[in-house]
C-alpha cells in the first residue's frame, strides 16, 4: 500500500466503518426531487451533464400553488457518462446514507453489497458486482447545484435548507484496494450529509425499510435483481404511507428497472424476484396478501391486500 494511502487510511479510523456489523434499516428520500434525479430520460441527463442545462422539478403544494426547484449537474468521468442515474444508483445512495444515519463514518464496498442483498454477512461481491458498485459510487460523486430559493420563499418552513447548494450527490471519499479483514476492498468515507437527504428531511419525505426484506433465497444478485427488490419495497411503503390504490403495475416496475424491452424469459425472472420480495413483505406483516392480475392473458399488475 502506498504511503499516502496508509496515511489516509489511518485518519479514517477504520474501526468506525461499517465492516462486519449489520446494517438494520435502509432509509430512502422519497420526494419528487429525488425521484426526478434518479429517473431522468437519457437526453435530459446528458444535456445536463454535457451542456450544463438546468432541470426544473415542479411540485404542486396546494390548489393553484406550485414551487420549482432547479438543479444542474457537473460531471464528466467515465462512469458518469456511461449511463444516466437509475434505480441501482438510488439504492447504492440509500445504503450509504443509511450507514451514515446509523452512526458510521463510512462503510466498505463489501458491507454495502451485503446490505443490497439483505444483510448476509458471509458473502462477498463477485468482480462484476464489485465493479458495478464502484462505478455507481463514482457516478454519485457528480456535483449537483441546487437552487432551492423559490421553495424557501413560498414555503418558509423549509428555511432550514440553504437557498443555494453545491455538493456531490453523495458526499464521500473512495479509497480502493484496501485490505480489510483479509479481503481487498474499497472504503467509502462520508464527508457530509447528502443535499437530497437534507431536502427530503425538511419535507418529512424519508421512508424506512428493514434490510432483510431484500434477502431472497437462491437469487443471483445482479444490479437488475437489486433494482427490482428496491423499487418494489419502496412502492409498497408508498402505498401504505399515502393510502394509495393498492396496486402496482408491472409496466411501472419494468420502466423503472429498465426492463421495458426485456424478453419473456427476463420478465419471467423478474416476476420471480417480485414474488420473493413480496413474500418477505408479507412475512413481516406489512401486507396480508398479494396476487398477480392478468389483462388480456398477460401479467399486468400486483394487487395487494392490507
């Protein structure tokens, strides 16, 4: 290990990282701002990254009253340009913020992976899984410039949020190829609270779910599987918290998990993942039952009973 890396590592106080200990819950900002950022169409994302075009997020706060939050993105690295931010990046973001919320100054790539798959402490990411995590972290270090002034002007209760914010989406430092518990891994040290958390906390729009809901037997935990589990859990919680219609369409899941153009076998595998996570949610007592509904002979939606 290079001398500079050893110096940095010592300053990190590695015992305060989340390494072997198990993350209990995953928190997720669930306001419109966060939803918009992690589901930008490719053309809007690349216009923002490459041309500096501002994106407006409009929210209706009462009849005839709207607020807009504007943001710009400043990136350019390989991972940032490889693809837009998506549901996989969102769950990586959520796990990191959750570890910070539970008092850790950082976590290892391996402990991050274990949280993604449900908290199992005896598994390590395969090379392609490790690469996906590190690339996502690099993408989350994109600088975001947020203009929150209009929201503050119209909604004084949000004055705890600065009018102008310039920060990485996930403020952190990454140190690669560090030996921890006999394994080479990456260390992620948190340097500040994410502005997305700051904004969602002010709006009281952060949802929480137990890590173990993501633990499904005999699952190949690819980024796609991780995306499906994360999205389904969040959608169920939204329905519970906001008393929404207890139905999730498969079209909605496939759109957010980039399966719109998937073949029948990929969609069949996706349904197996959905069943696994819904069974976990049911076992936890969050729902009474669920069933797939067909429309025109094709699986169309999931109907949930509470």
